[in-house]
């Protein structure tokens, strides 16, 4: 790698080691060719920076909430809302405040209602979305014969791979 690296952030691998600011302009192939110790240092630095930015964002959001919570609550009350989006203005800046509604359905009561609908001769799926799930831990604990019976109803996929680098002595 013949590209000289900036020195805006600290390095532990000498003058030609890439820093966080260099990652944007490096090709993925160049990053993948870095020595493992450099990859570890960069990953550690990125995680620390991510945590720092999250702390900054949380503080900023808390300050914005503190400044506008009373005005937003008043506007929400004026509109007769307990949730949803309202807008308030402050010196030409529009603050869009969203308070999402979170609905939780009692699963046992819904199952009872589905049984009542079915007993009355109606199709409960016209009123309810019915989903069946088997927790993976429970499935793994079943006897083999039980697992075999459910095997055709089960499929596996994978998510995005995650690589965590660690020094052997850490």
C-alpha cells in the first residue's frame, strides 16, 4: 500500500498507519489487506468513536426534549392527541415531535376471542392475524421425534456476518 495516511487521528503503528479519517478514501480491498493488528486498532477506534457519538447524540436529544417538551405537550393537548406527530415553531425552526403509539395485545385474551369467533361459525382470520412461532431454544429442547414432526415447517437463514477482532493477550 503506497498511499500515505493522514495524521489527524492517533496511530499505534507508525507514520504510515491508516486512521479513522483514512477509511473513507481507502478501497475495501486496501482495508482488507491491512495487518490484523491495524484492523484491530481501527475496529477499536471505530467502536470508541461510535460510543462517543451516541453519547453526544443522546445529550443533544435530551437538551432538545427539555427545551420543547412543554410546547409539544401543549400542542398535542390542543389537538386532542395523546400520541402521534405535532409541529411547533421556534424562531423559524419547525420542530416535528413524534410520540409513537405502542399497542400491546394480550395474547391469551386474543386466543380466547379467536376461539369464540370460531365457535360462532366465523373465521377468526377475518378479524385477527394469527401467527405461529416456535422459540428456537424450546425447539432444540424437544425430543428428536417431536423435532422431526416440525422439521418441514422450519427453515433457517443467516444474518449479516459480524467479525470482532481481539488481541490474544487482552
